[in-house]
C-alpha cells in the first residue's frame, strides 16, 4: 500500500480524469422519464371495412394469418380476439430470442399472406414499445389572422421544414386548415384528338415530379460520369410545359392546371375555435430535454421571422418540461439525502475536515459511475436516479471504515505513513467483501430472462453496482492518500480519538441498550422478529397503484370511431365532448385534433 503515498499525483490525476470523463458522459446520456423498453409481445391487427360474420372473419382472415405466424421460430403462444369488424392476435415470444429479428420476420410473413386475403381486409403489425408513449413530445398552436387556410399555407411553407430539420425530430404533423394543392383537370376531347392516353399523362407527371432526374452519361478520356439534373417546379407554367408527345404536344394542350386546396383530412380546435396545431414526434434515441431546448430556440427564431405576417407559434404542451421537472425533483431529493448522510456523519465524528474528506466520495463516485452508464448504453431516468440515490448512503460506508481504521492507528501515535498503509491493509478485504456482497445481490436481476425484471436490474442494479464499485476504489485509493496529507500536517497532536470515550452521550446510550439486550436475549430476538414481520406486512399492504403519480397539468382523451367513419362523423362526437368541458371549472384550456382514418 506504499504506492498510495508515493503516487499521490498519479492517484489524484486518475480520479480527476475519471470524474471529468464521467461529467462528459453525463452530458452525452439521453434523459427520459422512464427507460426505453420493448415488451416481448407483438400484435397483429386485422380489420374489415364493413360488418362481416365473425365466422367468416375467422375462416378467411384469422386462420391464414395464424398459419403464417405459426411457421416463425421463437413464437411461444398466440391469443386471438375477434368480432364482426376486427381481430387482434397477441404473440408472445420465447425467452432469449432476438425480439427485433422476430418483429422483422413477422412483418415479412404478413407481407406474404396479405395479398391472399379477401378484399376489404387490412392487416397491421404492432409492438408494445414504452418509448412510443413519449415520442409525441410537443404540441404547438399556430395563431394568426386571415383564417386557418392562410395560416396553414404559411405553416406548410415556412414552419414545417424548419422544425423537421432539427436533429432529433422524426416528423411534424399539422392539423387543421386546408392544404394547398395543384389540381389537374383532363380534357377528354383534347386527349382523343391528340391521341393522348391517361397513362401517358400520369407517367409524364410522375417522371417529372422527382427532384433528381437522370439525364445521361458524360464521357471524358477513360472515364464515364453519370449526369443527374436537380430541379423543382417553381411555377404552374413549368408543369403546363411538360412535353407529352412529339409535335410537341404539351400538357397544357390536354389538361387545365390551377391551384386549389385538398379535401380536409384533419381538424384542429383550441377552446372550441378553429385553429392550426402541430404535433412534434421525437426520435426514439433523442435526449428530450436537450431537444426541447433546441426546439424552443427555433420556435423563437420563427416567431421573429413570422411576426410581419401576424403569425405566432405557441407551445401548448411540452412533455420534456414535465420530465425535466420530475427528474430535477429526484435529483434534489438525492442531494438532500446526501447532505443528510454527511450531516449524520458530522454528528458522530464532530470533525469538519474528516467529514469533508468522506463527503468527497459522493461526487467522485457518482460522476465516475456515469462512465459505466455510457458504456452499457443506459439512460438517465427515474429508475437509475433512484438507484443512485439508494447508493449514496451505502457508498459512504467504505470510506468511513477505511478512515476510521487509519485514525485509530494515528490515535496510537503511529506515523502518518504507517497509519495509512497499515490501516488500509487491515480493512481492504472487508471493504471489498462488503462491496461484492451488495453487488452480488443485484446480479440475478441483471441476468434475469424476465423482461421487466431485467429492465429493473439493468437500470436500478447497474446504477447501484457501478456507484458502489467506484466508491470502493475511492475508499481504498483516494481516501488514504488524502488522509495521509491531513495527518502529515497534524502529526504532533491528534485530538480526534481523544473525544471518542465512554463519556460520550451516544456511546453511553448504546452501552445501556447493549447490556439490556444481553440480559434479555429472548425478548430481543422476539422483538426483532415482530418488527421484521410487521415490516413485511406493511410492504405487502402497500399497493403499487397507491404510489404518487407523476405530476402533470395536462391529460389526453382518445376517441376511436368505428372503421369507415367519416371526418364529419368524428367531428360531431368530438364537438359533443367539447361542449361539456367549459362546465368543468378546473379546466383552463383544451384543444382537439381530429384525423381521418388512413
């Protein structure tokens, strides 16, 4: 253990470097409220456009699909529910199966069986992904003058691309207003006169609608270059002048082209008034809190740009704000717990320098543990933060054991060098054994084949294990080195252990309790058992549902209409719900987005 004293610079730089790397890893880790997890279940949804006999649904659609699913490896069992309009097949996978591969193979099988089904049946494959629940992270309301159609046109031209270009946003869905379109009306008499068919018109429009068009080859010396032309339509006349046939016969000779609006497929209202809204979908790997901050910067820039058009973007809801608030609350509670642990140490040790030395293990261990988070691909979420909060109290134990033994020897007038080396040597086995004992408790959780248990083990277990392992290294390397520096300056007189005598009130109380327990062993054992069983009863009596839910100031109500319902029919139902909301005094604002069935 002499290298602890002789290599102070090396040990100091080692822990400083690891801590700084941990801070960098902390900044790179994704932040989410709950860990991203995919349950080992797949669903196949079969729906019919019209009412059919359930027996017909089973024979013509469900049985062929089940037959295709049954040929897959890794499928443990299937459960099917069906009625006259739809059927749902739940597929459970076997343990230790590559779930993503099974999902892709299932999609492949469904693609093969889909063409064999009767007309009117649609088949979709879905999986339960916890990350999808939080992908819709921000809702934006666009306010302005001139009507919803004008605002929708500005949003499509100026806003959508700006938001979709943000790194981490997968898509931006717009609701409300009528989307502009180019209408093409065919003159059948002109087509017959020129000998132009509908397929020629369709082919000409589709071949000229791509941004990149292959133009040919360019030869230079011994090389051949492919030439592509990048172009976009700038005006309606560009479309009108598309050549259909020799002559030349132009598109405008057989069709009429003009600007129009598409049929509405979405509706949006705020407090019952027509509005334009946007729903931002985040990438599953994005750091929502960081993405939210960057999105708000872009929105502020767009508001400055669109102020001349009297258009403003207002954030209606932001999942990242709720996430950040709850994560900050967990971090605050963990910090308070750490401070309380340090305060308890101060009550017993009554030495500020020693307490500060032990407290140093908290930030070093916590930030260093983030390196392992980054290595294992674990995010910062509620489970990992709770695990680290639990580990904060335990990580001080190792440092206290080492420091206590060093000061015990220093109190016997040992030299600082001998006190540090001998004190650390005497307890290092105990520190390692205690740490490994705690670590092994969580190993079964980490390697469990049960999905939910494995998720808890990976996040709670690894957060505790990594923090404790780092704390053991801190206790065996950093604490002895720093203690040696303190003892060298106070070798002449050490008063720490002079205060720890039997005259101490806490020790006197402990001695009384110890003697009482030794005089009444039966009562002590029975009392301990009673407390144990009461604790078991209290733990089992507490329902998981009674835990306090995450504080949110918004909630969603989903309306699902029967297959084939029109947008107007859905709108009538939603308006009926909206008409009842103003009577609820606690509601400040409400918004509705209605989307036509795809």
